[in-house]
């Protein structure tokens, strides 16, 4: 079985998942969905995994930690794109 890893930052807003390849960060994604107006501010910030799943920051930290992807001194419980790239 292939180990699940974090592949990119992502947002979940109004039933849509928005993601861009690294090194895109959540701020970049929020700017990209500015067409949603104030609804974009309600987006859930998270990450995509190698299995195509959207996961929140807490679950993303656990996945990245197990996959040895964290390059920062972050001790959890939430993952930030700066922790990866």
C-alpha cells in the first residue's frame, strides 16, 4: 500500500475544492476564489493528499508527520504550507 502524503494546499468552499501546485499557499488560493465575494472567507483551509482527499489542517499535520514531510519546527496540531515548502 502506498503511504498517503500531502501534495498541496487547498480550500473547500461552497462544494468546490480549489488547489494550486506548490508553492501556492492558502492566501494565494483565497485570492483565486475572490469571485465568491464574502463567501470565500468561509472557505475551509486544508490540503490535498496523494489519494485526492481534502483534509483539514489537523488531519494534514498527522499525515505529513507520518510521511516525514515537515521541514519546520512545528509540533502540531495544525499543518501550514510553510511547514512543507
